[in-house]
C-alpha cells in the first residue's frame, strides 16, 4: 500500500468534507491545522482496507511492530481531527473512518489546487493541467470541458 499523504513543509491543508455517515458526524471536521503524518496515514489506510470498525488491539495484530499506546494515541488524534468515528466496544473504542478514501483525497487535492490558484501563477497551473490532461487522454479533456460547463451553469444558477 502506497500512502498518498506526505508530511508537508508548506501551509497545512484545511478540510471541509461532507461526512460519509451524516447522522453520526454532527461535529465539524477539525484537522488541528496539520497535514496527516505517515503513521496517521498508515492507520487510515488500514481502517479503509478493513471496511469495518477496529479496536486498538485489532490494529496492533496487523501492525505488531507498533506499541499499543502509540496506536491508541494516533487513533485518538485522528478522532480529534474529525477523521474517525469511534464507538464503545466493551472497555475499548472501535474506530472507523468518517470519510471514504476518495472523499479525503479529493478534499486534500482541492485544497492544494485552491492554494495554487490563489498564487500569482494561477494561469500557469490551469494551462499546465489542460496540457497534461490533453497529453494523457483526449476523452479526459472533453470530460474536463463538460465539468467546466457544468460548474459555470451552477455558478449562474446560484447567482440568481
């Protein structure tokens, strides 16, 4: 499994996701102003792969090289950041991802793109994106055009 998050030296990513479990996600998503670290990413990847809530003991069986308290602390940090749900399972907590992998990845990418577009080189980013998409697959370029048209229509509708 190749993690897709990396500890970044630049500005932290702010997340504003729609919850995977709307009725259980009453609190807003809080990241504490930090990017996910390698261990946080590893635990999220493991929870996504399991597709069911897991306790610290379950996770420790999959990652025996990590101390129980390290896993517990990291899961608690992810919970406090709003990325995990947790329910009591006997004397322990069972943790599950609040968002799908795709939702979280989409939000992280959107935040980075928004940061780049806000910089002086926003036009460079857009032209590079269009060129890269065109080189990869012409059908993707048509899909990008359709997405741009749909967003323009949405913005016009919202403005009225």
